[in-house]
């Protein structure tokens, strides 16, 4: 992560350091940063007072964890009622997973494993890592537990609804090198999606080009606001770029198989770009209408697949390519998994 340039007036955030608590049951400990605001510092002479005030509804459980020595400071010392409040200091504890987390009945499949990388074929509906109501039912936690890899960490992320190639690092020592390769856009990613052949009314001119089989590059500015479910396009300098090509068409069903190549990696980028063309991806609960409150329908997964991923290994310098073995359930036609964008294949 880059630091703000000098002279911006921004105060540096908390420095990174290794958590004093290990991964437990596949879950990292939660880190709480003690605020440095003068008003807060004046109110709380002891760190425990701040913790109980911030999480008032959890006081009984927090006191249980305190008694068990499961709340520690950044230096690893168990928190006590007499531990002084340290502005910008850290507290660590294990959060309790949801009591009734919905079971996701699909498993990630290992595509590749070596001393540095684990590459898996993530199924639809399984989140990449813990977030919101999904804690244990995530690819990261399942793989840490199943493969006994407590230091496993994603090099990038896939939306919960997206299936396909997901790269994770095995050791903290190599994590930064692979994450930087993704951040510097040195990884070529190819996705497949099933969507309508005919754009909806009011679609932009680029949609007609896509329908004719011409590769189209879309660029736009996207933002994902905190507390808002889906990303949106806004005026301004583009920060996203996607190459979209119709690679196969089923005229009888009115569906197309699209090859999508994101050159940036914003949240919901491919889904929003397809929707903006009037070609929303099949079974997308976000576009064209937002239906995220509906329960999962395991028979109707989002028709978006991370088909392949290619990069020059930042440690060995070798070219590496990983490819999904999964298929999109709504595309039953026999087409090659990596269709050339030079010609649209017509299928029945």
C-alpha cells in the first residue's frame, strides 16, 4: 500500500505488524485500533473502558474473553482492567462466528499447489474471505482448515457470485510480491459470461458493435460507496477498463457467451460494464434490478466465470497460466474454453 505524499496534511495510519495472536480455526484475530482523538483519550484512562463502551451489547461476552486471556494488546500482553489506554494502540481478540451461518454446499477445487501459491477453482456462492455475514463459509477459512495452511491469504478477490480461478499465497514472506503483481496490472485475467444476445432498449452504440462480434473496450469511472450494495458509474476520469467480445452465440436461445478481459480490478466492474451495455449477466442479483435481499438460489448461479489467469511469476520469472475446469450452467453448447475473439461461433 502506498503512503500519502508529504505535505498532504494526512496523518499516517497505524503501522503494520504481525498480530500477536495466531490464526484460530481458520480465522484471523480482529484488530481494534484505539482512537487518538483528544476527547476519546480524555474519557478513557483504561483500554478496557473504551472497549466496553464501544461494544456495549457485547459486554458479557467481552468480559468472558477477558477472563480467558483472549484479549491482548499489540505487544501480546493480556488485557486487564488496569491496562492504560494507549492512543493509536492495538487490541486483538477473536470474534465469534455467526451462530447460524448458512451452509454453502460447494467446495473449492485445488488446481495447483507449491511452496508459495495455492490456486483453486472457486465455486459460485462461496465468498473469497470473511466479510459481513459470511465468516466460516468462505474459501479462505475452508482452505486454511482443510489444508492446514494458517498463513494462507488471497492475492486477489473474486465476488461471492463469481466462480473460477482464485490465487492465494501460502507464506507471508511472498504475499507482497504476488499482491503487487495484481496491483500493477501485470496479471492477464480472462472471464466468461452468459448474457443476452440482444441489448436492452436504450443501450449505448458500443452494444451494437459487441453484438456484431467486434471487440469493444469500455472505460468509465466507478465508485463503490460504503454501505451501498453495488458499485455505480459516475462522471469523471475513467478508472476502469474492460475488453468485451462476443465469442459464441445461440440464436435459438437468444444468449451469447462473452469473453471479458478486465484491465483494472474494481468491485463489480465486469457486471456493471455488461449491464451498462444493456447486456446484464444472467442471474445477476444486482443488475438490472437489485435483488440482493432474496435468498440464494443454488440452481441459478451468476453466469460469470474466471476462466483463466496468466502472470510472470514475480519470484521465478516464469510465465504461469491457470485455467478453470468449471463450466457455466446456462451455456450447454460445446464451445472451446478459450475461444478466439476473431470470430463469433454460431451454435444451436
